[in-house]
C-alpha cells in the first residue's frame, strides 16, 4: 500500500480541506511579469516573501485562499520537497496586479522540512487544493541532518525540545554526550521563575535522568508533579565524570540548592 500525503497532514493536525499545496520552481526572474523569482541560495525570508505575493486573477489564485499553505520546492519534473508550512493571516495589500498576504511560519511538519518528498503528478501545475494533494504519493523521507551538540555549558532546552532530543535521530550525538556524564542540573518553571535543582549520579547518567522528564514531565519528583512541564526549561549546572564519588556530586547539589535558595523559594522539598 502506497503512503500518501494525507496521513502525514492529518497526523500534524492539518485539515486538507482548509489547506492548499504549492510547489515553487527555481527561476530568477519571471518572463511574463519581470518579478524576481527564487533560486537554490534564496533564504527562508526571501522564499516567504515570494510566496506571499500572488496574482489577483481568480483563475490563477483563489479569491479566498485557505488558512494553511504547505509549500514545496520542485525537484525534477515529478517530485517536490517540503520547504515549510505557513499560516495565511489574510491579505494585506492589492495593487490591482498582485495581492500580498500576511504569512507566518508554523511548526507543522517542522521535523520533515527538506526531508519529505512527494510525487507531483501534474508537472505544469504549481498549486493544488489540499484534498487533491493529499492523495499524492510520498516518495521519500530522508534522514534528518545531524544537529551539532552545543556543549554542556550552552545547553538550554524547553520540554518539547527535550522530548525531541530523546527520540529523534538528528540528536543522536546529544544523547551520546548526555550519556557520558553525571552531575547537577537545573529545571526552571518559566511561568513563575521558580527553580528545581536535581542530580544524576551513580549508574544514572544525565541522559537517563532527563529521559524520565521527557516521558512524564516530573521524573518521579514529588515537587514537580503538580507543575505543567510544558513551561519547564532544562539546563546543566555542573557535569562530572561517571567515576566521580557520590559525596562530591551530593555536595555540589547542596551548594546550588543553597545558593539559589530553592528549598525555601523554589521547587526543592529537601
């Protein structure tokens, strides 16, 4: 059975009925209008600006376009690679020839950007309504490009990012790094600024400890069970080699709890 675009859209919360799908081609200048096109080196902002300008001709572009635009870039005659999913917040200008729309990036299918390739059955067609495009076949989902590990002292993650680090292939090097250390970490509730200082020691690495937070939000900590993990931010205070004696890590944890006063004014209960 051939995988089509429809289940991918639906799994991302995209309703094909309120969607249009666009396939851009690389062209530096349109011969009929003289307008600048896009090319392989165009930035995301340039492609977004290019997408936002459409013809006033209703035969070319709908009078009332959908709220969601799934934008691909042509790859050969019969393929299209996902560029981004944008939200249409309405028309902002019309000069009688071109209409300009207020488009903003969304997080829909963000993990499939530049990876998802669909077959494009109508090479001469650049725009499709969502239900039609939903039936187009998925040709390829390429491996994600690895994301370089930023270093222990620069690591700051929100809960959604933490979940991605723990499950996505592109963060494999991050998981390896976090598996190699134990230490003291900080959780900040960004709603009210309260802190929780925790530790991973003994046989439990930072990766193992944070994996529990990615799974259930509280990692078994009583103080965190009543909090909404979507507002949490995770960072590292100090890392140690796994052979470091437990009393050394305990002392570091106690120091940071005292320095940040997390027992009285934070989320630490002891």
